[in-house]
C-alpha cells in the first residue's frame, strides 16, 4: 500500500511551500494536485474481504487527501487576508480560491444594504456571534482590500442562512434568548448569491432577503435614531426584535393575518381589507403558536374532539366530581377504536390524572360553534367559531387553549362557502340540520399567525401589550452599539 503513503508527506511539503509562495499558488496546488491512481491494478485475485479492505483504505486515503487540500485552501486564504475569526472559513476558502481571489463585493450599494439589514438583525439581540462578526468587519473596513471582501461575504452567509430559515424557526429564534445558531446555507441559496454577483444583480439579491413587509422596513429605518453608545432605549429594544418578527410575514396583500397580541384577524385580498374581526387566542399557559399555513376546508356544524391536555387538566376533574357533567355538556367518551363508552361502566375512582379515553362533543352543540376552518398544523391549531360570543367584548382575550376563535366566523364562512358553490339557503339548511358537512376551499388562503407588539407605521410608533412576555427574553449584552448605529 506504498502508493497510498504519498499523501502523508504532503503536509510537510505544503508547510515548506507555504513559506515561499503566495496564497494563490497554494490554492492552485490544492485544486490541481492528484493522488496516486489505482487504475489498471488487477484486483480479481483478491478475496471479497481483501477487496472491501482495499476500498476502505482508498476511501480513508481520499478523505485524508481531501482534508489536506482543504487545509491548503484555508492556509491560502490566511496568506491573502491574515488571521480573522470567520464563521465560514472552509467554504470561503474554496469559493475565493475557485475565483482566483477576485472580489465579490464591487457593488457598494449592495454592501451598504447588507450591512444595514445585518445591523438591524444584530440590534435585535438574537445572536452574539453575529454581533462579533459585524464588529470584526468594522475594524478592517477602511483597509478596503480582500479582507474587506471576505469578511463581508462571511456576514452575507450568516445573514443568508438566517433569512432563509427564520420563517420556519421563528418561534424558536425570535421568541426566546440565544436560540439562533448559524449553519452553512443551502447550496442552492449560495448559488443564487454567486449568480447575482456574476450577473450584476447583487443589490437586488440583497434587497430580496429582507422581504417586502412595509412595516418591517419602516421600523428598521427608525432604529438608528434610538441607538446610543450605551445601547437601545427600552422602546428601541422592543422595535428591534419586533422588526425581525415582521420580516417573516409578507406584506398585507393576500391572506388571513392574525396578530396574537392585537386579538384581531384581518383578511386581505388583492391588497384590500375585506374582513376584520376580533379574535380570542390562547391563554398564557396554552399559548397560540406563531405559524404559517393555508386553509384547506370549512366544516359546518363541527364536532369537537377535546385535546388530550385539556381533557386531563380541565375535563377530567369535572367529570370525576359530577357524574352528570358528561351528559349535560353533550360529551361522548370513546375508546381507542372509536367505540362509545358508557360513563357508568368506568371505575372513576381508579383513574389518576391521565384519562385513558377520548372525549368528543356532538356537532351543533360543540365548543367550536357553527364553523371550523381547517389548516395543516403540527400543533393542531385552527380557526373556529364559538357558542360564547359574549367573551369577544372583553379587553383581554387570551382565553382559549391555543386555537383562534373568530367573532365574525359566519362572515368568513360565507365568503369561503360561496366560492365553493354554496348558496345562502344551503348554508342555512345545513346549519339547521346540525349535521356535519365539509366544504373544500376553492381559493388560495394563506394564514399567518404572528406575534408583534411594537412597530413603526407612517412615522408613528405603535404598541400592544406583551401578553406572553416574549419581548423581555432577548439578550442585548455584548453588542457594540457604536458599530450598530454606524451601519443602521
């Protein structure tokens, strides 16, 4: 296996080579170097075990060579820009070597836009590592050489991963402290960036990363006036994190938008507000999650299948205390096969705090009222009516077990059912029958359930109660506010 030992000598050669050649030369060597080949070797006389061992040794040797090549590329990058704590050094070493260290940031307007959006992200307190990257860039910005270019690309990759994943990770990253951990962006997103560079479209690419929500852009624009050397004001802190929460939703053009702390639903079509309704959202111990989905169908006269947690925490104590509670509320008890269980046959005294059955409330008299608006959700969240409309007059409407109760559910159902071919007469007859009927959604109806307590609109700061106490969770320590203000 002497042919495979050549790579072991490579690192010694590289170290010597690195002392007398440029980073570009090192990169050329890494890209063009070839390992020993085994083409033409007759392995037909080897046993299966020997062949497998040979293949494993080849893979190990290739992995070693690949690692050596990567080390060369990173050494090459260090030769060119010096020592810097990059978040994506292996990737950047390859990218710049492939391009012979040609700068990627010749568009100054694109660089300024990236730095402003990145500074807004840093100001939100979601990432200490991002704050460090921005500060490191500011230290070398005036050099205006390759280090400037590489550190700016390092920032772009961090921001790219963030923007492409914050929608799916909003609940974790934007509503808790220090949950954001950067990873390398997907290859397709990196290629979009590089294509934009090659096609002279870098500014439009960077602008596209911040989305089109006009409230996000107005809020970010207002942040710079609220930054001092000691940090953001309390109002500024709320605006900074809420700006990031706004970016995950599109502009208010099409779809159903529910801002949880506003207790309000707004339904837009083609930029027009066609329905606005008060809503009831989850109580603090059963919070309505931030989510995106699409309506799939409308259920008229929906039965209610009680969630397991609600059964154990709310219904079970009442059922055990009062034998008549089940019948009075039109509940049915079902086993795992869906068979109805007679409450009198249950040994209630032997049941602890976990009920071994399901509980269902009949259609027409259920807690869901007349309508249920289904949408895919990992948390089993949906919109629905309620028989208790008196609760909508309350100021604090964080009262549900997580789902969203809609005051104007009848108007919402009418819009969607008409598109499904229903007449007003048919809707009336089905409601009176108390039979459960489902109608598919015929139009595109995205649903955005979000949580924003502060924003800037037309120069005015808007504020809502922080009902779930999310705003106070962010950590604003370790941020160089002079640097943030410079780029905002």
